[in-house]
C-alpha cells in the first residue's frame, strides 16, 4: 500500500528555460514538473512525495526553481536548475528530506550538486526554538 504524501515537491510551472535558445511553446517549468512527477513515481523511496506544478515561486533570476514543503517540516527553495539535466542530486535531496523527521537536511548531508543551488530554507511554524522577541 502506498504511503500517504507527507510533503510536496513544488515546481515553478511558469519558469522559462534559463537559456533563451532552448525556450519553446511549453514553459520549461511545466515540462520539468511532468518529468519530475514521472521520475518520482518510479522511485519507491519517494512514494511519500507529491510533485505539483506551482504558480510562480519567485526569485526569477534563478530559474528553474522548486521548493519542498510539508506540514511540520522545514521548507527549502532550490533554484538555478537545468530542466534538461540529470535529476539525481535533486531526487537524492528529496529522499533525504523525506527521511528527516522534520525535513531538516544538514549541510554535510546535502548532495554536493544541490548545495550551490539552495536559495533558502524556512523552519516550520511549530519549531520549538521560536520565541517572542524581547521588547525593551
């Protein structure tokens, strides 16, 4: 029985290909989302990940972009991906993100090809370390 999804791999669907010469009638983000959905479906270890085509994720200077998000989990933004390149590093990051109970992937555990493409991370709102700022 398949695992219920615990998170999403959100692909910026409106992204155009970073190389103007490779832009076509269908946006690179849409094509990348379809490709990733197929590749994720073929990997049983990623069964808890749902690939979705998302509206613009922002930071358009770093196209193509994806984000990982899920309830109670760290969210990650990755950009500057080549939609035609191998996805091994990205899918390895996805596996590590799913394996981490809260979605936090430590610096040394991040796949090397993905490290320079990480644009940011956002902690889950229920993180215990959050506190009210001092007011005086």
